[in-house]
């Protein structure tokens, strides 16, 4: 079992204006999340969110504490959400076991127990996308499937952003301290996500793009509304969006993305929208 982690420090929007492509990718893009029989984590200084990926193949992978959280175990002062984007998987936490199929989510509240991720079939391994935020109290663990999601239909085919937002780990479905997660699917012919773009200064957000064909890409936009930048992203990559940054994206083909937030409140609609003609 191997756990790797890196640290991303917060950046000021004035500094961001001087970043070239390489530095943008260094600060905000998470390029590698899934490596066989390894756990890869990125500890960010945005709401202390941790972004990670677990790919158990030959055996279970145990999520233990990493040095930045200065804790005896991972969930000591944290909550965790995971969504499986691979084959059938299983999460064991304390004396509980949760079976997670494709696109099924699991919330784990703060508490003293080990977390083990495993695949049912090593030839079709599970892929656990993980987000974790600090927690001030413990809420019950809960599995959430796509059928349990608080689904919202937005956009239209005329503006190429017709989509279904599946709210999985949100306060209308499961109790959390600050973590929110969900999965957005596009209707045929639509490729724009989160349009109109928005900023929520009270929360940060992370986007994870998957089901992107090997020869295609997603262009993710970020930055203040008056000075935006873009990042070209490949399949199964994530991007960190600071609270001061707008966020939206468009694909050269169909794709799916997982959004996750942490911050001051649990009001999903707490956002300041930016119309396309206002962007620079």
C-alpha cells in the first residue's frame, strides 16, 4: 500500500494575473489521481479541502492520516465523500461495509476508524474519487445512489448546456458539515457545463472530469470575470477553483464531471452568476 500526497497553497488573484500556462497548471490542475494500488491525495489550502483518487487492484488500500492534517487517523477532524467511477467496489469503515457500484456515492462522518477501499474484481477495478473537508461534528455514514440524488434539469439544447445536475452528497440528501458533492451529465449535443459561469466567494470548488475520450479534451475556464484564463484537461483530471475564481468548461466531445465544494454554508444556490457577455 502506497499513499502519495502533495500540498497546494492558496494564491491571491493579483498573483494569478502573472501566471503563464505552466504555472497555472502547477497551482490548479491535478493531473494524476489513479495509479494501481496507490492512494493519491492533494491537500489544498482552500478550505483545507483534500482531493484524491484510490485505485485498488491487487488488494485493499487503507486510507491513513497524512502529515498535513496532524491527526492520529484520517477522519479525526474530517468528513469524507467518495464516488466510484470504475467497476464494483467496496468501502470498509470500522464495522460497516458499503458496496459501491458505478457512480454511487458514500459519505463518511468524522470518527475513529480505518477506511479501506477495495475492488470486487481486480480485472475491472473500482476507481474511488475522494474529497474531504474539516468537520466540527460527526454525522452518520450514508450511501447515496443515482436514484437517491436530488436531480435538477438545467440549460437548453439551443445554448449547448442542457444537463442534469445530480446532487448526491448535499443537505437535501444527507447531513454534512460543509462537504457537498454531485455529478453532472449532459444531454445529447450539449458540452458546456456551469453556464452561466459563477463565483461563490463563500466556498471553494473542485471539478473532476471523466469519460473524456482519449483523443478529446475539456477546456476549463477560471479567474476573475474581467481576466479569465483556461486550462486544457484530459480524462480523469481535476482542477481546484479558488473562491475568487469563476468556473465553467466546455468539451470537444461528451463527458461527465463531478463537482465538490467546501466552505461557509450548505446553500447550493449561493452563487453570483456571470453572464457570458460579462466575461473578459
